[in-house]
C-alpha cells in the first residue's frame, strides 16, 4: 500500500470471524490481540459493558504499538437475556442449560466497537434481536456434541451450525457474528478513512 494515509487498520482481536468480516469489505488490517479482564462491573448495563470492553481493547492495543498514528479497532459482543449478560459456557452441561433457556425465546445481541486514533476514541454499540426455534433435547445435545457452543456467548453461533437453530434475526447480521460492519464503516468515515479508499489505495 503506497498511500501512507491508508495504513492497515490494527485489529485488537484474534477472532477469525472479525478478520473475515474486515476482509469482506476490503479493509486492510493487521492483528494484535490483547488480553483484558472481561468481568462485568456489578450492575453494569450490557450496552455499557460491551462499549467498555471494546474501548479497553483498542486503547491497550494502541498503548503497546510502536506507531500511534495508526487506527486501532476493538470489539466485543455479548448475548443478553432478561436484561442480564450471558457469557460463554464453562462446560457442555452449562451449554445445554443455556440453549434450553434460549429455546423458543427472543434475546438481544449487543456488539460494541471502538476506534482509537491519534486524537480520540470513537465508539458505537449495535443491538440486534435473535429468536431461536423451540429446540428438542436431542437437538441441543447433538449441537453441544459438535463443540461449537463452547467458545460462543450464549452457547451458539449464528455463523456456524447454530444458524439452523435461528427462527428470526432482526438487526445486524454481522453484529451478531461479532463485528457490526455498518458501525465500523461509519466510524472510519468519521476519521476521514472511508472504506472505499482501501479498495484503490494499493495502486496510488
């Protein structure tokens, strides 16, 4: 990329799904995962939680990077049921309990993104709604047996086999996967780094 104004974005995440989504819209990026304490603060609202997580990831990545003129993207996604955050299951038994709780019900998926640059941090939260089909016990057991639910908030992923469990999705599909591309695109426009410039920057 010859244009210095369009250096690769730095993604503060090891998620292959987030990388694939950035690739999908043609945003050049490098990966620099960070580890932070992801424990919610007592009484913390889910939307504020995902924004805090995204912001802390972006800022920690920026702090440890040699070039602070770059843009650093942090993201976090969580599932919310009855106003409470549902994290990743610790075991197959917990995954089955989570799926049984979600069976036939609607829940929220909150996805926060933060873009840290030289002068400011811009952030956005996107809320989507997902309703699962009523799930038979055998269906839950077989899904858990695939291993897919064990690293997913709420014990299912819409981008994998879990798509077969979904009855309805309202909002942003990419936010439910883990990175709301509409929000990322808007934040990049705000810092005068429109996505479409990456498509031609290599030739400039």
